[in-house]
C-alpha cells in the first residue's frame, strides 16, 4: 500500500510578495513598464514593504547606484505624480515610498560623501519643476479636506526632507522649501483645536527647522513670515503645542518625585548620598537630578526661543490661560515618554493640579527649574543656556514684564528643587504670587545650587543678566512686589563669597571680576533706587542689615579687586571697575558699623540680634537721613556726604550713601543741598571711562 508523503513546513517554498519581487526586478535594472502600460497605477495600490525597499538600496555599490540614477529619477517622478490623484490609497503609498527612498539615500550619503542625493533622486534637468510640483501637492493636501492620516504622512515626508542631514545648512533639498513656501498651510493647521491635536507637534518642529536654515546668510522667508505673524489663533496654537510638550516633561518629572516617597530623615539622606557616590555616573543620572531621556521637549524649547526672539506678538500668548486638562490642548508626541515608562499618576501631584489654570510662562518656569538642576553634561548645559536666553528675551519685552508683574494675575507654581540635607524633600504648596516673584525664586534656586568646582560661569552671567533686567523694569515702572527679598540678597552674597574663596581656580577659566561687578551693581540698584520698587521701608532696613552682617564678604571682595587693580596683570581694568562699584556698599558698612559697635558697648552686649541691629539702623537714620517736605536734603545729611560718587558700567549711576527711603534723589535736590554748604558739585558721569567719580569744589 502506497503511503502519501506528507509535506512538512520545511519543504514549503518561501513565496515572496509581489511588491518585493517588483523591488528586486526594478533594482536589477529591468524595465517593468514595457508590457504593462498601467504598471505604476497598479504598483501604488500595493502596500510598500519599507524594510525590503531599504535593503535593496543598501545592497547597491556606489557605481551601481550611479547606474541606477535614471531608474531612481523615474520612481521619484512617479511618486510625485501620484500625489496629484484623489485616490487616498495611492497617495499614502506614494508618500511612504518617497519617504523610504529619501531616508535610505540620506543614510547612504552620511556614509559616503561622494553620493549626491539631489542628482540620484531628482536629476539635474527638471529638478526645480519636480520639487515645485511636490510642494504644490503637499500644500493642497495640507489645506484640503482630507483624512488626518494623509496630512500626517505629508508632514512626516517634509520632516524627512528637512532633517536628513545633521547640519541643515548643508542640506541642498531644504532650499526648495525656501523657493516654495509652505508657511501659510502649516500655520493654518495650528488655528483649529482638532488639527492642532493631530499635527501641532510636527508643524511646530518643521517650522523650527526651516527658520534655522541659513538664517544668518540669506533672506529666509520663514523667518520673515514668522516675525510678522499676527494671527492670534495661530500664535495661541503655536504656544499651546509648546506648552503641552513641556508640560508632559514637567508632569513626568514631578510624578517620579512623588513616586519616590517623601524621604526618611537625615539617615535616609546620608545613605542616599553615599549610595549615589558609588552607583551614579555622569552617563546615568537619577531622575531627581532633573535629567531624563531626551524627548520632544528639546525641539519645543528651540521653537519657543524662535517665537520669543522673532515675534513680539507672540508675547500675548504668554498670558493666554488655559486648563492643563482642557480638551483643546494638543498632545505631545509619544516619544516624550520612553516606551517602558507609563504616564505619571496625576492625581498624586497636588502641586500640578489640572484644575489650576496655567499658561505658557508657568509651564516654562517649571520646565526651567528641572533643566537648571543639572549642569554636569554638555547637552544639559546647552539646554540650560537656551532657557536663560529665552528668559532674557522675555524680560526684555515690555508686555511680558507687565504680565509677570500683574498683581491680579497670580499662580501657584511648583518649582523643582534639588534634594538637599538642609531642607525638606516633601513638596510644599507654593504661594500664589505674580510670575515675576516666581522667576526670582527660580533664579535664586539656580544661584544657590551650582556653586561647584566645575563652575558654570557662562550660565551665571546669563542668570545675573536676567535678574538685572527684571529689576530694571521694576525700577523704571515703579512696580513693587510684595515679597521677601532677603533670599535673593543672601544668594547674591553667597555667590560673591564663592568667587572670592575660589579666585585662583576660577580665574583660569572665567573673568570673575565682570560677574562680581554685575552682582554689586544689583546691590547698587537696590541702594539707589530701592524706594521705587521695594515693598516697604522695612525692606531697606533688611537690606542694610544684610550688607553690614556680611561685611566681611564685601571687604574681601574689595581687597581682591584692589590687589589685581594695582598690578599689571590681565584683569587690571576689570578689577579697577569692580573696586569703584563697591563704593556704595563699603560706605554703608563703614558708616554704620561704628555706630552699631558703640550702641552695643553702651548696652553691654557682644552679639546683637537682627531686631536690635535694625532698631539701631532706624534710630541712626531718623536723626541724620530724612527728606524734607519738598524733597530737599537736610544740611546735616549733605555734610556727611561731601563726596558724591557716581559709579557704574553704563546701566545706571549710584550716588554714595543715598538713603532712598527718605530721599528723593534728583539733581535739583542735590544742588540745593550743596548750595546750603556753599559747595558747587561737578558731576562727571561717563559710561566709557574706567573710573567714574564726581569732583566737589569748594566755592
């Protein structure tokens, strides 16, 4: 009896799909259209197999690839032609095929610089007309009433073209974006909540890339159009996309902190610190350091900079309040969270309650607090630097400053703070305050947390610059923030103390005299113009108390500046300017220190309390420093200040020992006071000379 042979699975012949067979025949150089006039219509009805298509291209040598140039040009041309049809399947498959071709050729070009992508894919004869037709079809699809998946595929294709080469300026295909602008259809996708939810992230990323193409060399139409954009819906949509991406980063970081527990006292802190020494490295940092896997928020950060830097109208979106849970908020891309990480339990994050209204500034401040916690790698320093540059753009804008200082627009903003042994790990509910106060808290946190051997001097200069601009606005517009200024003064004094203590090490890499001069100028601003923005007269007493209490820091700083200014070293001029800037602070210290010591001797006390020092300051000022009914300076006060020094570096001048709380400091008042003593005062104020001082000549 004959038995039938059963065929096992191993005896079956592996059958290739039709589209794969077409790929193989095509790259062997066969003409597939000879016997089939409708070949391309049928081909684009077959679902493309991207891995097999890429594999066939990678198999080709450089010589074979150049020989396939005409066939590749034909395939790209047919893909572009299919974009003009209304058959959605053919449209999608043509877009996917074209994207795969571009990605693979960009990869080959990265490996071999002799490969010319433009020549192989598009050709040289009618390249401009082909690309013009491609961008016309893309514009029609993005503006038309088509499925969201089709628009998303078009955006992915455009992103592939724009990001194929690391240096976008070297990407010759991006030039066709400049010749065939897609700005209007892209912006329209941001105007409606539905389309913004699906495409907002890709649109903003694409605009960010295009704006940075040769922006310093030629007239970039995307730079011009973004700078004059005044469509409120589009600008709000742009801002909401950025807010959503940054908010995801913030939520995941604060969620990780909540999941880590609230700490277990000093023993837990000690074991965590010791364990971190042996277990962590620069390559792998814990989440609590503010460093996470790179996500889409980095591109959004650059997009925020471009908008804040180029478009003044964008500042209006900073005040656009919305709920984080609103349905109109666009989702950020899945790449923001790693695949193995689940979204945080938002119900546990009381400080980031979705019921709390928020805006772009709130989210950006929270994001900055996380980013600024880590400055140990080059990438984190670059990201932190970009945050400070964006903050600089914001504080230089009048409208943004008015938003941040609006007493009726307050927010509870939970800033990320590095775990330290001297403070609680558990999050405390933040106060409801204007955003300017939140920004000051953010800057104070940065100043106090990075006084390290590897000192990020450039970041500190940016930080102090932001603070100086913020205070200048308050002085100029007479805005008074109801806040405690002592943490800021303590942070600035701690910075000066650190600079003096590590002078020899820091001077090898940084010019610490310039930074110290900026810090001292901030104190001069408080001393001279504090009556225009400090909340109460008691704030002045607290300022003077801090200066006198920490007089050793300023004395050491002055002696350091004096030492370098009297030598012929590299930093002579900067040290001389720093010594001149310290005139006000040193005069206050020298004026009040003997009086406090005399009062202590009369009271048989050795160490005064803060209240006792403040009481002494008040009593000494009440008798010698007061303003008359019409703002004239009393003769007694003028006699105690025969020399009226004016120092500064071009931003402002600071008169010596002017008690602004009781004194209206203007030239008319000064002149009347000097006239009472038969003195004529010549003020020599120059922004260019190295030593600024006034000359008092007795009549």
